[in-house]
């Protein structure tokens, strides 16, 4: 029987900062970074608009190790993961909510080389 995937996110964008690694007891590793995605919209009157969204990405285990060795601020990647919502309480007792993408896999996207005229 095939498993149906009901929570799947695919993004392509650029890292906004260097990934941050945290190691836990027992050797478990987690990496977090921000990813910017940009869409371009054209209006019928010839005008256009650019919309950039920031996404918080978390990777665990082997994926986290791959991120640390292969990615840095500005890297362009394509990723797949799942959307996770959660909440926590601050030291002051305020409830905060967050949304993040827990990454399953990624691929570095090569930028198109600029044409050099000799």
C-alpha cells in the first residue's frame, strides 16, 4: 500500500544567513536557516511587482550535516519538506506561535553563468 503524502512543501530560494548548527545530548544535530523566495507578478497595464517571502527552515540529522558542509548565506537551493506549526511560552509567560518547514532533502541550484564576450 502506498503512503499518501498530505503535508509536502517545495521551495526554491536563497539562504538569508549562514545556517546555525546546534548539537544535543546523544549527538543529535539540528540546523536552522532562513530562506527567501521571490515571485514576480505582472499587471495588465505593464507594471510588475516583486514579492519576497521569508521561510524558517529546520533540518535534522544527516540533512543537518549536509547543510552545514554545503550551504552558506546566499546559496540558492531547492528543497522539500513538511510544514510544522507550534507554540511556546516566553519567560514572561506570553504565548508565541511559529511556522517552519522541516526539510527532508535539498539540492543546490547552480546559477546561470554570465556570458563573457572575448
